[in-house]
């Protein structure tokens, strides 16, 4: 159980670093298509990070209704970010070709 928690924590940290990296890249990029591509990658990383945070809140801490509600909200936001990021990534990727 401890190994799963550590692995999830490390994945959350990696996804946080990627989110910050793509955020800086998207804000500094001059080309609009590349800016959108980096923003889409940022949304995908942020979505997966939110889903992993929700999983840790729901399954690895004490049972409370607040944690369940918070985890459910994070899952919904995370799934939306992943979906929007994948959709935008495809759109901006086609623009760059």
C-alpha cells in the first residue's frame, strides 16, 4: 500500500512539473498554433494530475463525505481537462501540418 502511495505521489509531482513546463512554453510562444499545442498538452497533464489527486483522496485517506465529494469533483474536472486537451491537441496539430 505504501509503495502505491509513493508511486502516485511521484506521478503527481512529474505531472505537476510537466504542467508548469507546458504553461511557460505556451505563454512564451509567439506562434498561435504552437501556443495552442502547448496549452493543450498542459491541459492533458493537468487533467491526469487532478485525476491522480482524486484517486489518492478517495482511496488512501480516512472515510469522510467531504473527501468523497472533493475527489469526485476533481475527477470530473480532470476528465474534462483531459478531453478538452486531447481535442485541442488534435486541432492545433492539424494546423501545424
